[in-house]
C-alpha cells in the first residue's frame, strides 16, 4: 500500500513539474510574441511620424508660394506629373517688357529673345521639369473673349518653346483671362502689366 502511495506521489510531482514548465514556456512564448508586436507598432509609429513630417513640410512649402504658383503646383500634382512637387522659379512676360499688344497673341522679337534665354536655362539646368504656361489679359473686352486670348498667348509661348527643344509633355497651358490682374485696369500702364504670360517651373 505504501508503495502505491509513493508511486502516486511521484506521478503527481512529475505532473506538477510538467505543468509548471509548460506554464513557463507559454509565458515565454507570449512575451516573445508581444515583443514582436511592439516592434511592429514602433515601426508603424515611426513611419506615421515621418509621413506627418513630410506633410507638414509640404504644407509649409505651399504656404510660402504665391497664389498662382501654388495653384499650378496643386494642378501638376493632381495630374501626377510631379514626383516631389517642388517650386523652382517663375518668369513673367508682360506687355511692358515684351509687348503683348491689345488683342494680339504674337510674340515680339524681344519676347522671343527672352524665351530663347529661358529655354537655354532649362537645358543648362538639365533637369526634368514641369512648366505651366499661364495666359493673362487686361479687362478690355468680354470675359469669354479674354479667356480665349489668354489661352492663345499661352499656346503661342508653348509652341515657340517646343520648336526650341522643350518637350510638349513637359508643358501645360491655362488661361486666367482677366481674372487675376496684377495692376488696376483703369490705367494704360496697369492694363499693359495685366497683358502677360507667366511661366511657372516646377520639379
């Protein structure tokens, strides 16, 4: 009888030991899995923080641009034509410097010289850039007519630049017509400034 009791006690001891070891193994496994999850959570939080920093930097960049440049940048991004969406610089061709006379979309010799220099700069920079060519008019005439005239001016510049080596798929045109004056339209000098083409260069 004593032998049977001793055997039973031994079995119980071994069983208890096995359960204890099993419990330790289970806790170790859980700790290991929790550690893996924590690592993944930390990595995800780091990625989120980095994306937030990029977004903040991007918003800061947009806030620093003037309205027309910012709109050009947003359109270019929406069209999927920019990898980074970085504003580089802009150039203005206005009537007081390159002579866009009233109701005319043709380029004067001075305007052609300025554009040739502009194209040469693009080539020397040797960068893949996106150019938005914005056509503007003064407030003389009907709104619909001015929108067409602004587009004609922008297209004239686009054709000239393409003939001098700038790929068409790197340029887009938009007409603002009389909608974004930079000077009062009630003076001759003001109207001359409003008759213009703006080239916004983005990378």
